[in-house]
């Protein structure tokens, strides 16, 4: 194999390693249906009790959010309303939900940079949630003033690092 071909393969492998997606597994353990939403990737869908939704989030994603919506009713065209966490009446969200909502927030570093994740109840609380990184701490929020969650914007002790290209788990009603 020519030296230029070897160099090309090495560069391609390095580029691919730096652009890996993080896999998010979202599980509904509630005894009722939850409609999780995810921005800026994922949109939203219905999860009956016990169901799981898997999302691949590209590296470099910043300001990511996942939350559960409750009391939803949607038409066949994906339009409707939710009692909590509604995002403009859409099944597949492109904007953030309306309070109250318990938020799982994340930034996926990319290129070997560290990821960051947290739970926020600054915009209110609507569902118990666990949020974990495959090589980090499991964050728990089982009540409105949970100690693992951001309660006010400058509470930066609640933001947690995670090794780049990790996988994540969000569980409603853990």
C-alpha cells in the first residue's frame, strides 16, 4: 500500500473517531403514556409505559434538551396539545416546551472534547427523571426541588462533565 493511501486511511479514521454520535436511550417507566421531546435533534414521539426511544445525537451538539410531555392529544397530522411541556402543539418539537417541565440538558463535545449534562427544574417540574452518562454520575430528580437539579440559572455546581462520545440514559418515573 502506498504511503499516501496509508496517510489517507489514518486521517479518515481520526476524522470518524472525532465525529461519533452519542446515543441517548429514553425510557418511560411511568404507569401512563409520556410524549418525550428532544431539541435540537429528535423531535418527539409517544412512549407508552415500558417503551424506549433511542436517539443518536451528533458530536458538536450544544444546548440539547430532552423533556417529557404529559396529557397530550395529537391528530394524525402530528398537531395537538399537551397539558405540560407543550411545544407549540407539535408532536415533533422544533422549539422548547412550555413550563412546567423537567429538563435533561446536554452538550456533546465532539473531536475528543468533554461532554456536559445536567437536569434543570428552573422552568418548573412535571415528571420524575433520572439522567446518566455511561461513565459519569446518575442524576436524580424525583421532586420539584431535587438536589441534583439546577434550581436557578447561576447554580453551576449542577453541570457535570462526561468523557467525550459517551452514551446517555433518560428515565421518566425511575
